[in-house]
C-alpha cells in the first residue's frame, strides 16, 4: 500500500468487511442467527434477543478478522470456521493489531467480538483459546491515556460560556457554528448523556419544554439500560439554549452543501444544514477540548469527568452520579469515589513526609 494514500485509521486493512462480502457459509449462518422465526414473536436465531447495535458490533468484529485474513492469509477464507479460527491465526491477528497501533483496550474488544461471532458461526467449535489470549493481553494492559481526567467539569463549562459569548463579534456562519459547539460543551457538562442519545436529541420528543422548563426525556428503547430517563436542564441553561433555537439553529438549517439531509426537529445541526452525525459531534468536541486543554476529551469522557468532579469536590454525593449517568448499579460510579479517596490519601501522605522533613531540619 503506497504511503500517504490512506489515513492510518482509513487504511483498507483496518476496515471491517461487510456481511455481504463474507464467505458464503458465514453469511448464511449469520443472517439466520439474526432472523426471527416470526414477526409476531421474539423467538428465532441466537442473536434476535440482542439490540441491532449489538448485532452490528459483533458483525463488525468478525468482518475485521475476515478482512485481516484477506490481506494476510487469504487461503484461510476457503476453510470452515472451526478450521479457520486457530490459535496461530488469532495470535497473528493480535500481533497485526498491535503493529497497526491499536491500544490493548481496542484489542480486547476485537477479541471479544471475534469470540462472540465464532461461537455463533460454529457453535460446536472450541474457541476457549481466544479467552486465554485475551487474558494474556489483559495482563499487559496499559490504558492509552489515564482514565481519570485532569480537566474538571467547571473548566469545560467556563470554556463553553466563553465560546458562546465570543460569537457576537463573528461572521454569522462562524458564529452559529461556534455557538452550537459551545452549547454542546455546556449541555454535555451538565447532562453527560451517551453520545448516541446526545446526538439524537430532538425538539418536541427527547428535548421538551413544559411548565416553563426544559427537560430531556429518553424512553426505555433509547437507553442502554432500558430504563426511562428524565432530567430537567438547570434554569441557567435555558436562555443559552433558547438563543441557539431562535438565532443560530435556524441559520444552520438554512445552509446547504454537497451532502444534505432534512434536519427535521433535530437539535444539533451541521454547517451544511443536515443533522449533526455522531462522528462529527465526537470530532468537534475532541478537537475543541484538545486545542484548549492539551488533551482531547471525547463526549464519553464527559461522563467520567462528571463522576470525577463530584468525587473530588463533593465525595459525599458520589452516589448521585449513578442515576445521572444512567448506571444500572453503583459499582461503576464507586470507582471514582475510590479514585478520589486514593488521591486524597496520597496528598496527605506527601504532606506527612514534608512535615517530617521540616521537623528533621528544624
């Protein structure tokens, strides 16, 4: 592959082969697993109980492995799944993922997807070695960057207000885009929804105005935990949101570009008048925070930031973060409390050392 032709993350070898291009037997078995036996029932193939997004995630994982074989061991595609998925080939897959710059977290996800798909495509096969490989990778796991955030929620909120305030002196289009970006940061700070839900906020449906207040409402079908979610926006956010709806959103809706889709009542609008996509929102948030704070903060990390901020500044209220973040249990949230307590303990420890040294040199 010639250098410079593809961005590293867009190189063909890194892509997932779509189901339609899988080996025929793989495709037939997969489609059967995803097909209900009756449109009136929830029964059918092994994957019919999963949400479509979960089915797609596993399919993409298998598609990546198949694509890896296309580039590195093409004859393997002629073999049945039980003969194709071997210890040596999975190890080779992991080595190649490492060479392509994937983090250990990403590799663990790929192995999980591979194991899940292999069990569906060849239920009689023994793929336990994939879990053993994953255990070895997990033992060497080092996060791509620290999970804890150096940036706290109040700092991002301050940035968000500044971005929106600056737009009064800007050209209309640049001002509308920057105001939108500032409002995205502000709402993510106050209500760190999962990216899919946040991007899809829709006026009159998931974002409603009633009794003089704005509410975000998600149905069980829209949430990861399949639980109803409802939260009111702080009254301080109302004027900023309403300015966006009255001035900047209509301006963006009126824009056109090479690609255009009807914006409908979607809240977030792109620079060409279409609904903002999940990837575009991810890129905007990461780019802005990276430029200001020196580290990219993805939309998902706002969830960690919310828990970290509460744990650091008001640890007695950490359990309030669970319903805010839509966690089914407190277990996920409590790690931030432990993290904050550990940081506090370390600070006290250093303080004790300094006191001892001062007394010694008194």
